[in-house]
């Protein structure tokens, strides 16, 4: 089967959604499917490359930075990729199109289907459904609502990366949506080592933006100065200056390290020495960082938001606390610092839960959905 993947950001450009697209594409290639990706390049230079058997076509679209994409840059991806998509269909003749990010990428697939009849499958992440990140996208959906409705109704199949996103999509577009969780490769990873020593190592992993709430986390750890701990914050973004300011204000530069963006092996090395992932997010769909934590056997301390309910079982493999409640968050972290047996039990529970996200089983589901669309 030939699969044309449309995704406005694909590693090393983008965040967790792009990595999901990459993982699925490479696994489909390993199953003897032919996969070609149409995505955006940084700046104004187009690039073609073959990455682990996946043909990646990066079209010049003026994107400025790898970790953040503005609405204008998303629009430029649609404009600059329109002709390449039609060219792929005319010359390569894909059996099906797999769309990551229903909005904006789904618009490309919808237009291609109108012109060529090629079926497409949508995969929805949090920000591309109404109500996912309302403070950021509500006005946009008011403008593009009729187009979004057509994109969803014309899709041969539709999937969502979490129960939360699935529910939002079904409510908004009145059609069945299949939940397919983000997957993770478990081969080569072992159960967590016993908890040793008194110092706990915490980690934050993600974009430094208001949605991820990293500056709030500094205020939480300022309440734990009497305990032995260290915090590594991996990522970057517009909130970084505020994070650094808070660290200085609370006198924590010796205990909190901000690494900036790191490559996969560097992130793995840090997670392998970590006890707890902290996720103080205000909204999430199905965060890849949380799944990475599961396969490393980390306890998870997170905001009590719908997008994390597939990942965190409160009191079993971590804690869910009210959003922006610094005192409640600090109380749970204090408990994990002081109770080594509880921490060990939660880490073991995370490792067991990781089996639900095993990448091979996840790709089985995508394979079946894509085949159904291609044959339908």
C-alpha cells in the first residue's frame, strides 16, 4: 500500500504530534508499505530526504523556528504544499492519504479528494478540534467552522489520539471517531531500578509556553526547599525568560537546570536517571512526554485534566491535582520525596501501564484503518 502522509511539522521540526507521525510512518515502512511525507521546511529552501525508509519532502514555506508554528505559517504550509500534493497523487499514485492534525492539514487532503478522489484518514490531536485549547483556537474555529465540518465529513476514516480528543471530535462533527493512542517502542527498555538514596530527580519535558505552564512549576518547587531534590527542565519557548526569572527570584539556580531542546538520545539519558515527570499543563491531548515517562517507569505528577486520564491513574502510577493549585501540587511532590516505597510502587505501575501504548499494537490499528479507507 502506498501512503501519502500530510503533516505540517515532521521531526526535527515540531513537537510531540510530529514525532507520533514519524513513529507510525517508520513502522508502516517496516511492514513493507511505501510511505511518503509532505511537510514544511524551515525557511525558504525545499529539501528531499530519505529517513529510515520514509521519503520526506520538505517544501519551502517560510517557517522561522522549529518548535513553534504560527497560524500564518500553517497557512503558508497549505499554500506551498498544495501543488506538491497534487503532483504526488498524479505521479506516485498513493492508495490513501494519512493526515496528522485535522486542522490545518486536513484542508489539503479535503481539497485533494475533491480534485482527485483520493481517500484520506484524519488523525486529530488536541489543538485541531474545537474545545481542545479554547483560549488559543476558539476564534479560529468560528472562522473556519464550515470548512472544518467538510474536512471531517469527507474523511473516509477519522481517529483521535486520546479519549478526550475523541469525545470532542465526535461532539463537534457528529461522526464516529476511532481512538488510537500515541504509541511508544518498548523493546530495549527495562523495569525501573529500585529507588535509592534520599534525593529525588524530577523532570519537565515540553514546550515552554502558557499551555504547558512551566513557570508555575518553579513556584511549586519553591515550597520544597527543605527537601533534597533536583529538577531538570527540557525544552524551550516563549515562557523561558519568565522561568529563568522565577528560578532566580526563588534562589534555585543550583537545583533547577534548564537544558533547552535536546536530541532524543540526550533526553533518554536524562529520563533514565529520573524519578518523576511533572506535567503542570493547563490542557493536553495525548502528550508524548507522558508516554515516554511510562516506558521509563517514571511516576507522573500532573494537572487533573481530561487529556491525561488515559495516561495517569490517580494514586496508582502518579497523582492528578487541580490545575494551578501550587499547594496541592507541592503536597504530592513532598509525598513522593519522603515516601520511597510509594514512589517505587508508582514507578512500577507506570512501567506496567506502558504496555497499553506499545507501538506495534498501535500501528496495527493504523494499518487496519488505512487499509479500510484505501479499499472503501
